[in-house]
């Protein structure tokens, strides 16, 4: 589903503001950014390496979206070479802790999910 900055889906249906924030926080890259920034502040390149597999463009867009939502703080220092650090705001830390708890749950319960998938696939194959 593609969501515009105005909070409308590509089919024109309006989203509740909290649903749009939920999509930002639970997006593929949003989750990983929040979890990494829960550890410590990161510079852009270090964050990209820590996450792995994210393009510069997607990381930039994700950080900008989370910054706009008040979850990420961007600290640009006027030094040479320029230095930009990203960290969580208080609101962002709260969201990141919730997302991190869900990520830990998925790790703990992955064997159960795998078993359920296998049972489902076997039942469908009959």
C-alpha cells in the first residue's frame, strides 16, 4: 500500500493520523532503524552498515519520516567534514522499546511459527 504525505492511500481512502504513524514505525526499515537507535546514536553510514541491505535513499526517507513524526533527532554539526548523528527522542525511545519487544517475541516464538507454517502447508498439499 502506498501512502502519500497527506495520509491518503493510493486508492484515495483517508487514514487516521495514528494509523499513518503506526505504518511509519512498523515499516520494514522503520522497525530496524528504531531498534538500532535504541542501542545508541549513529552516524548515517554506520547506521546503514548496522542495518544492512538498506539503500541510502530508503534510509534517508525513513529517517526523515521518523524525524518528522518526532521519533528521531537529527544533529547536524557544522564541522569539516560535516557530522550528522541520529538518535531517538523520548517519544522515539518509547516506540522503539515497543517494537523491540515485538522483535524479541518473534525470535522467541519462531519455532512455533515455523511449525504452524509447516502444518498449514501440509494440510494445503492434501
